[in-house]
C-alpha cells in the first residue's frame, strides 16, 4: 500500500522528531511512502516575504534591482547553518553544502538573465517578476528534500529524491505533466520517495496558488497515485480550539470531520489544508488524515467527503482578530434590485474577497481580511455610498458537520452574552455548518474560550478566563 504524506515546515525544522516519529517509527512500513516536504521553517519567508508580517525578502530586492546577490549569499550561510544542525542525524555536510552552493549559483545565473530581460523592456515586467518569484520559492523545498534523502540513506533506507523544481531539465511541462512524468517508472513499493513541495509548471504554481503551493503538489501527487489515505503531518492536532488560547486541557482533539468543515476553517485562515488542494482529493474520494508529528501513536483527524457526526455538536471553534468590518448604509437600498452588485464590482477591482456578508433593508456589512482593506478601497466606497463604516473587528466561528439542531445558535449567543461579549454581526446559512459572529477585537480570546467551553467541552466545568 502506497501513502502520500505532507510534512510542514515547522515539523521539518525538528527533523529528528520527523525521523523518529514518522519515517522510522513503524519498521514494518518504512517503504511505499511518498513524502512531500516543505522548506524548513522561515526559509520561504527569507526568499519571498514573511507570510504574517509582510517583511520583505530576496524577491523584493530582485524586483527593485537591489543587491540580490548579497542576499543570496546570506541565504547560503543560513542554509548551511541549518545543515550543520542535522549532522548528528547522519547528514554529510560536504554533500549538503555543495548542493546549496550549486543551487544558489544556478539561481544567480537565472536571475541575472531575467534582470537583463527586464532592462530590455521586451517582455512584460510582471511576467518576469512572477518567474523570479517561482524560481526563488523552489530553493527551500529542494534544499529540505535533498537533505531528507541524504539522512534517510545514512540511516540505511532506500530513498529517492524527486526534485520537481525542474533545474535538471528543460521540459515545458504543466504541473500535472511534470508530476506524472517524474513518477513514471519509480518503484514506489521498495523505496521511500521524497518530493519537493514546489513543482515547476508552465502555468506557474505560485501564480495560481501562491504560498499554498506545497499542499497543491501534495494533492496532485495523491490524485496521481491514488493512495488509500493521504496524510498531513503538522506540529499540532486539529482541536476544538487553539490550545494557546483555551489551554491544552480544554482543547478536544477532533477525531473525524468532513471536507465541508475543512473549507470553513480555511475561509477564516485556519487551514487544515489549502481549499484548492483539498478539492481534487475530495472529488477523487481520497481521505485526508491530519496527524501531530510529535504524537505518532495518536490516530489524528480523518477528513472524508461524507462524514457526519453521530451526535449533533460543534466540533471546532476558531476565528481571527485580523479582520475589518465594512458596512454600507444607504436609504435608497431598500427594494433596489442588484444594489450590492456595485459593491462587488469595487471589491473585484481591488482584488478583495470577503469572509462574511450580512444585510438588512438599508445596510450591507462585509467582513474582509484587514490587510486587504486599503485607503483606495475605502475612498472609492465613500465616494459612491452615503454612509461607509470601517471597523477593526474579530470573527469567531462555531463549526461542525452536524449542528443543524434547535438550540445550538441560542447556546452560542448565550455563552457570548455570559462572557460579556457583544455581537455586532451574525451569519449562518441554511446548510448550518458554520455560525459566524463579528465582535469587538478586544473580546476575541474571551469569545473563543466561552464558545469552546459551552459547545465543545464537558458541561459543568468552570469557565476559564482569558
């Protein structure tokens, strides 16, 4: 039986645990596994930009024509420092450092050629920058995949490197074609295959999926191979709420859920798996298992297409305190067909997607990610509509595969009221898998604690305070 398994960047940085708890844990099934690996934690941030803070990386230097050579030299030092940390696991530093030198040299050569093309003005600047972004992104996964294979071989495991970054060929393949052709003829039964999370393709994997590309590679490999199960190893369990907020003792591990719930989580930034990666596997009928890297004996969470909980309950409470509420109030709205189309056109112009929408006779409220709300967007809305209110907010969600029962919404609202949390906006659709509450940003943690305690944890326990 072949399995396809994704290992995230934080887990990869603790590779000793990955080796013990995943790759060598079950001696009876070391082989027949394809590992899709992310870059070590922080490397892609250094290459592109910090995923959370937006701090600029090497890509911005190249785009500005600044000293990207010096930055790549600095990256080389960082990667070799990471290599040194894995020497005790069997990594041969001479080979690992030589790989870094060779790859950085190749990247410099390609970027220099792109820089000359940019100066010529013959080709779209945007297209060249997108190509540079793809090239830079690939470095991290190629580095971690190479090291993984070397360490496995040093530990007596037959391991094959599947570097999908495309440095060793000039084939103009799509992403799917590259994965299909590179897997063709490999003995998956008697080997461990380590694939890069980045895949080169004519359509550009980052152009299509940006920083979610490693899970897209994982998904496409899974669909190609057709495993009984695809596994994602993370540094935490999928739990009823964030243990850092509610406390480890109050975070109930979710044993099973469905793809619909996974989509709801992704919509508010808690990605069990990137939604564009999940959909092909859902359509192919491939279950996904989420496992905690550091608890190998725990079965984790199984995500399937048709799962519905045997008893009605909320499975997960989550949300974000990085959202902004924009409300449009206009008396002319009532009875006007298509009034909200104009708002959507403005959102589309500014490349903005909303998380939640609520409306009444003369007001429409949208919840957007805070970092997408620009002064230009707000100015255009204010120029067109009578009253535009912009309010930094938080969203909390009560999500489950089977919450379509009387009283759940009332219990959630009462829990928030008991915690002195005021609800500014609320939304729930007919499908009833997600109740969404917009609240004051300062109330976010207390709201998560209150909802988790009321809807997910054993009744009768005292409510912890934020």
